[in-house]
């Protein structure tokens, strides 16, 4: 059973933590699972919170660790076959879209931290600059500048190819 403190923590931080989990996983179902597990661990082990950061930042760190643990487990499993192309779309169009998508993801993957994570939080997680700054323990302005630099670096890498 959740006590009043746990309920307040959930109400105050749920959207930020869920948005961060969505950014990491890209899957609504997995993000919900990560968020639920993070809150469960945080509420059941409240003594683990040292107060060095905002509670939402602490919860996001739990989500990140859970996500990385899951990725490690997945990498040990046999790979799943790739999905078949949609027959309604042309083979050429599918190939062009896959190539463009691959190039974008490759350029994004090559971005150094914190640029990549800030960019992903803003684009995929749809977080505000204030929230991004809070996750990193920085200012809103720092998040804006970092995002802008990440965007420039991506554009530069995409124009090179």
C-alpha cells in the first residue's frame, strides 16, 4: 500500500519520469513498465534517496538504470527476425526511408553526451527545456544551448554524408 508521501511523489513526478522513460525506450508499454518499477523501487526503498538532487532526477536515474539492465539482458538473447516490408509501399520507397532513418540514427548515436541525451529528451520525450535542465541539475538556458548545439552537430554530420 502506498503511503501519503509516496502518493505525493507519484503525483508530482509521474509525467517527467514517464516522458524520460519514453525517450529512452521509444515504446509506450516499456516506458509505463519502467516508470512503474522506478516508483515501486523509490517508494519501497525511500531511504535510498540522499537528497543530493531533485526527486524527479533521482527517479529518472532509477529509470535509466532499469533501462540499461533490460538492454543488457536483451543483448544476451537471440536476435528477433526483422519485420517484412509493407507490400502496399514500393520497395524503392521503403529502402530510401530505411536508409535515411539509418543515417539519422547513426549520426544521433555518434553525438557525444550530453548533446545526444538532451536532443532525445527534447525531440522524443517532448520535455521542456526547464525539465531537461532539471534532469541534468543545470539551468533552463544550459538545456537550450546544449540542444541548439546538438542540432547543429547533427545537421553538420548529415550534410557530410
